């Protein structure tokens, strides 16, 4: 039970801004509605219904005097609201109302266990409310005396109705009630705010961290914190991001102890998941470990690495696939001694056909023979088919997902696509994960384990 409450509390806290917006909206809505409502006043008076002493022989069999009085009060309450009474009351007091106006706002209710009928009328004018209810009460008293005069014998009315106290103009309205309205708005705001938080949480299928991978049978190799720069492994070599890529490098080396992973394909379900950033920084991590690494830009539709390395316009993979060039003659050195890059080159009109050709297999084999590690940055899996043929020509595939952006279903579809063509999916790299204080890998280790710069 405590665990469930903590889970619910964490959801509300995570979606606190949504809950707060809904809560404040309810308060503001309640305030606006309250102040825009026209004040309504209620004039109230009471009628006492007195009954003469009834002989036992005059009472119906099985019916008591109290029961007779109760039924009489109910009957009188219905008579008060009839058209003849209301028309006479309007005429006597010259009220600026119609019968419909009075009927809509008039109420006559017997008070339980008493001989009193409570009569009330509501209006936006407090004086009109009091004048109307007094005129109706006086008219009813006058008319009931005529109705209840006996036909024979005693000339006194059998029933006596009198006004207990005339209504006075109310000083305060009965509607709106600000305190009640704000109380209801507060309760409603809390309920709707919490409900909105849970609804958004239920509808949000984006993957924010490793916990959101529950139910997806894909291993999460590493969580990489958010970064502003593309070359974070260089700029944050001793920080949490550099450590995350070193951990990814080590994890890949231990995935299969019998067969080393020499060539890697880095892709993602959709664009903007950060695959190019992950491919670049993973290559940097390998190069920092003195491993001769070549980074191949196989995203021939939207190349980004050649802009980062400032090799736009130079021959690249597209030229290598369409012309008789050697792989070693097209690879470019970078400022890092152990890191080389093969840019995309000019964007061809048929990238899928070039990447699926035997020439591409030959390029990968040539690079694998010259370098200890080949990392290929390819196009996203779901929008285009460029990367499908490459999945079976490398030792392993890394699937990159961006925290708070990649959804569960596209990630599962991308993983299925790799496995359907026979590719070896190594796992998922969660990129751009929001740091959480206290989570391993998000913040530097305690001082004895941090490699301080000189």
C-alpha cells in the first residue's frame, strides 16, 4: 500500500505543473463565474395553519389529527402556487411580474413536524422579493378563509391561517455564495488536477529513462545525460557524459566474449533521436582508448558529420560506392590521432540501392581490415529503408532512443525491423536522459575516483 501511494505521489509530482495549471484554472474559473453572477435575494415569510378541535367522529377511520394536519399543509402548499392566488397577489400589490415569473421563483414548503408553511420568493431586487412574498401570503390567507367557511352550523372557518412574521427586504443575497463556490472550485481543482496528471502520464508513451523500458524486451546498454554539444566526449571527458560513453564502449566489448564486435551500425527509430551524436562520441571514446577507429557517415540523405568535421564537398562514401575509388584514399584524418572519418560526400539520388549493393559490403570489409573499430552512422530505420541492408553486414546494431521524445511503439517497431532482416541488435542507448541526482552515472563519482585535470 505504501509503495502504491509513493508511486501515485511520484506521478503527481512529476506532472505537478499540469496539476497546478488545472487547479489554478478551476480557481480562476470559479472566481470569474462567481463575480459575473447577478446577486439574487430571497424574501421569506411563514404561514401558521391552525385547526379547530376535531371531534373523534369526524376523523376518518385510521387517520389521526396529526396526519390530517400534515396532509392539509401539503395541500395548502400546492394551492399557494396556483394561478388564481398568484394573479390576485400581482394585482393587489401591482407587482411588475408575470404569473410565469412568480411561479418560477416561488417555493412553498411545509416545515416537518410543525403547522408552518415556509413561503419564499427570489428576485434580483431585494424589495421586490419581500413585497412579492408578502402579497402572496396575504392573498392566500384571505382566500383560504373563504374556502374553509363551513356550509352549515358554526360560521367560523374550520381552519385559520395567519402570517407569523411579514418578510423584510434581505440585506445580503443568497446567490452567489463566494465561500461555497471557492470551496467547490478548490475540491474540483484538486480532483481534476490529479486526474489530469494521471491521464497525461497514462497517455505519455515516451521513454524518459530505463524505468520506462519495462515491458520492452530490449537491453538498455547505457543512459547518456543531456548535452548541448555534439562532441561531448571530448569536452566532458572526466564528467558523467564522457564516463557514460566509456561505459558503453566497455559494455559492447563484453557483450560477446567469443566474437569481438568490430563493426557497429548506429541507427534510431526516427530522426532527431541523436544517433549521429552517439556515433560520433562513441568513436571518440574508442579513439581515446588508442583504438584505431573510423567513423563512416552512411546517412546519405541528411549527413551531419561532414559539417562537424568541416569536410563538406570532399569525396566520401557516395563517391566510393559509385566510382572506382579505394577506401583508404577517401578516409580523412581528424585532430584525434586514432580517429578517422569517412564522410557521406555528395547526396546521391539512389541511397538505398547504393547501401544495399555488394560494393558497400566490400567497403565495410576493407575498412574492417584497416581499422580496429568501424562505426557506421546510418539513416533512421522507420522513415526509409537505407539502413535495413546494413544491419546484416556489421557485427552489431545499436538502437538510439532520445529521452522524453522517442515513444515505445516506434522503438519496438525499429527493433523488430532489425531482427526480421537477421541483424544482431546489441541493445538500446538512451540518449538525452534528464539527470536525476543520486542516479549512477549522472553525476561525477566521489573525489577519490575522479580523474582531475592537471
